[in-house]
């Protein structure tokens, strides 16, 4: 990674090759469809390279875990975009889920997200890490426990205290997050 960041454009290929089998196996295990898995795999590494190029990845020795979180996110996005027959009723196009969002809706959502991110930034580091992994990384508590090398109970406890602290900060700052 440091070689790539120093200008060696071939280094990213080596890094991807080093982790490709593990990432692809992980994705295939999750989606159980090779075509979808291949799409997610490609999207994952495109996103990885973009994040690195944009300077949004900080090397903390957990590169593979970070890549797997991105893959997990793409898998969830794919699942949310696929409607099954059971999801589709006769009035499928007349639901809020398919309505265009208004400029006002987007502005309100962005403001809420910005306010929430500022509050999360004020949490103690261990609590902040769990919140980021759970809500912004879509990881399970088991995955969080594995990646932070703590028990599931510790991960749950950190989340509990994070939520208590967030509620307290919301009340102190008189924020409305709806």
C-alpha cells in the first residue's frame, strides 16, 4: 500500500491479488450467486482504489477487514435493490419507497446526518469505533467483536454506552433528529 501511495501504480495490483481469493470467497459465501458475487467483487475493489486515491484510507494494519466491510456494504445495497415477488404487491409503484425525494427531504437528511456525525466524533474512541462499524459499516456485533479483538458482550456494552452518550448530547444540544 505504501508503495502504491508513493507512486508505484503496479503495487495496487499486487495488493488486490494478495487478497482477491479471500474477498471473493467471502462475497460468494454471502450472496451464493457467482454472477452477483463477481459484480460485487469488482465494485468493491473499484471503491477501494477510489478511497485510497482520494486519501480516505488510513493504514492501520486492517486492510483486509476494511475491504471486507466495503464488500459487505455492496452486498447489502444489491439486496436492497432487488425486489422479490413477495415484495411486489399490485400497487408497487404507489409507495413512498419509490417516490422521488424532494430537495427539502435531502437537505433535512443531510443536516441530520451531519449533526449525528458531529456527535459521534465526540464519543470516546472505543464507542465511536463501534458506532461507525455498526451503522456506517453495517457490521454485525460478532464482526465488530472479531475486528476489534474483544468479546461480543464488550462490543454490545460499548454500543450501549455510546447510545447513552449520544442521547445525552442530543438532549444537551436540543437537537431534533427526525
